[in-house]
C-alpha cells in the first residue's frame, strides 16, 4: 500500500511539473516562411443536360516574411507571402475532353495573411522550449496571375480568359482563403530576452469563393443540383524567426 501511495504521489508530481501553468510572458519578432501547397481536386456533376468531370492538380512553392506578437499561449502573426505553381485543369463533358474549359501552365500569387495560433509551451531545460500549435490563417489575395497556352502572363481577374457561370470576371477576393494549421515548434534562448524559434506546420485550405463559383458553373451547365467536390488542398510550411521577450 505504501508503494502504491508513493507511486500515486510521484505521478501527481510529474503531472504537475508537465502541465503546470506556464508563466505569462510577452514577446515579438520576425522571420521567414518556406513551404509548399498541393491541390488534388476532382469535381463530378451528373445532370439532365450533361455529365461533367473536372480535375485540378497544382503544385506550389511558397515563401515570404512574417512578424509576430505572442503572449505565452497565443501567437498573432502578420504574413506577406508569394508563391509560384504549375497547374493542370481538365474538363470532360459526356466523357469527351473539352479544350475550351481546360488549362495548364504556370501561376503566381501573392497574399497578405493574418495568423492566429494557440500554443502551450513546455520548457525542456533553461534554454530550450517546445510547444504544440493549432490555429488558422486568413490569406487575403493581392495578386493572381497565370500563363496561358501561348505563354502570355495574365491577371486572373481581368475577365478575358476566366469568368464565372454568368460570364462575369472573377474578383481577387474570390481567392481569399482560410487555412487550418497544426504542428509544433521549438525555441532556443540565446539570452534571457533574445531567442530563436522554428515552427513546423501543416495546413489544410478550406474551399474558396472561386471554387464555389466553379461548382455553380457545373451546376448551371449540367443541371445537377448538387455537384460533388472531392480531394484536398494542403501542404507543409516552416517558419524561422528571431524574437525578443519583454
């Protein structure tokens, strides 16, 4: 019995040490972002007017800068990020490839983002701290460009090559996106106030207005009241930064 009681108290002591409330501290800093984003979508519509299938593949390399402010349990970040991708979008109507609605080439985009991440730091020793991360980014689209089949670079919101089901030009805000982030990070103290930080995150992008408008196009063209979108748009990113504790 004494051994059991001793074991219980040891477990309680360990739990208290691990899950004790960390000290509330404030810090700020800045750094760089490197990442990738990969999209594999398929859209299906089966209606009285037509049967349609659409496929989108995109591989993108992202890089940018960010600044952050955190208060122990939460990190607020401001991001400026650009990316370059190669893409292929194919549309089949009644089993036949439709060149008028299919595209492939390269793309470029730039966005301004706001990041909100929750974190719970665990101090491993007097210099090293680790923490899990979970949160969300909201990316505001600033630039959306692509190359056409002739190699000409165009803005995707110019209305000349891409349009919605009513023939109207897309808006830049149609590419604004929410991205759910999960991951972890490690912090190394150079001094009592200066530290280096590395975050590894994986993000899953939610459906954009542009993608919902593509569903509207398939719904209108095929007569299918509920076209289906499957697949995933996601990818990893690394954030490297230096910071200062107040």
